[in-house]
C-alpha cells in the first residue's frame, strides 16, 4: 500500500531482473483480498562467485534511492524483513486501559513501530484495548503470511494511491492522516510496541481480515469468522 509510484533511478530496474506482481484489490471494504507482490530472481545462468557482493551493493544503492524520494510513506519502504519481531507470547499483557496506561511511554521504535502505531490510531483508537490488540494482531498475521507483504509498513500501505482500493481506508480516503489526539496516539503506540516485541497473538485465531460491524462486505461470506471483538469482526481467509 504505497503512495503513487515514482520512477526510481535505473539501478533499481537493473537489480538482477527482479520482477513484481500484484493481484487487484477489492474497493468495498477496509481490508481487501489483494495479495503481496512477489520478487523473482532469474537463475538461468551459473552463479558468479562475486554475485552476493554485487547484489548487496545494488540493494544498498536501491535503498538509498528510495530514501532520496520525497514522501513519508515512500521512505518507509526500507523496512524490517519478515520474521524479525519478538516471539509471540514472550511478553505478558493485560487487555485493560489501566494496565496500558501504567506502561512506560514509547516515543520511538523504528519505522515498523511507527507504521503500526499510525494504523492503530486511525483504525482502532476508539476501540477497547483488547480491540486495539486484535487489529494489530491481524496486521502482524498478514506480515507472517506469504500472501501479503513481509513488513508492517508494506502490509499497511499495500494499495495506497488508488482511492478506496487500499487495504486500510485511512491511507487512500483523501483525508488528512495528521495525529490530533495525542493521548490516544500514546496509548496505541504502547500497543504497537508490545505487539512487535512479543505480545500474544491469540485473540483472533489467525485472522488476516476484519471489518467494522457497520458493514457486511461480500468477502465476509466466503471466509471463516474467527472472532468478534468490540466493533470489529475478524476472519481467516
């Protein structure tokens, strides 16, 4: 879910014939059924002993090229690889406002934390604490699935740039993403940090989709509903 794509230097195109494909997203829901782009490295020729060093150098140049492009979401493309978060269940949590408020304030934590905190603020700040953890759980379940991008930022911004055809409505509805409720943001920032560092992922029974109970998208009749928490229903595709 990225902002409208911009052309990068030719080095990104020359990156060992990497190719990307994406399935279309459904526009009617908060979260659609689109899948993650996949990259393929052509391997028809014998491996050059210096290939690894060349690939590392090109990846480093591509990262710098992305970082040079304006726009806060494009800069977030340099994100953590799949599976580098804390082991789920290694941190004990209590799903109560009192417990969350008693935890230390979190002011920084890297791009993955920033993306997750922002998503929770826009998608679930009015939910119960349990509901906020549940929404975060869906995002991380998607990161863990090969059907979606392998980073939090990639999952959240999949489809961004096509109005109402993104995975998370706030990234493509045309409204400001400014954080105006600081207290609510500080709370979800704690939830995001805990989820990334090892909070349990047992609330939604492996859900990778959800929708607000105010709507009933067509895909909800095809997937298995795994939980209903607060104002959201959760599904596993």
